[in-house]
C-alpha cells in the first residue's frame, strides 16, 4: 500500500466515521427532542408545584399561629387551675378549722 492509497483509505474511513457520527447524533436528537406538549406538561407541573408550595407555606403559618394560640390558652388554663387549686386548698383549710371549732364547742 503506497502513500496515496493510504491517504485515500484514511479519507474514506474518516468520512464514513463522520457521517456515521452525524447520523447517530441526528437519530438521538430526533427521539429525545422535547415537544410542545412536553413543555406544556412541564409548565403545568411547575405551576402545580408552585401552588403546592404556597399551600404548604400557608399550612405551616396556620399551624404555627394555631400552636401559639393553643399555648396561650393552655397557659391561661394552667393559671386558672392553679388559682382554683389554691382556692380549694384555702376552702378545705377553712372547713377543717370550722369543724375543729364545732367539735370544740360541742364538747
């Protein structure tokens, strides 16, 4: 094989490789191309995701607000309970004192 034949064979091989690579690239892009329907679906999914995130944020804000409200109510109820327990303790003490006085007067 002389130099000219080698150059021609190399040219043919490189041209065939280029053509085959270009064809494979075209086929891959043809089958993986994004259509308008796909873009529309992606847009709808993005919008749905955005709405879901907004709903989640609103739910989190509501839960935090409700948690604070419940905590305030619970603190108020605990204060009322403490006051009622103190009143009950005082009433029991006073009732016991009255029983003792009555017992002393009865004897």
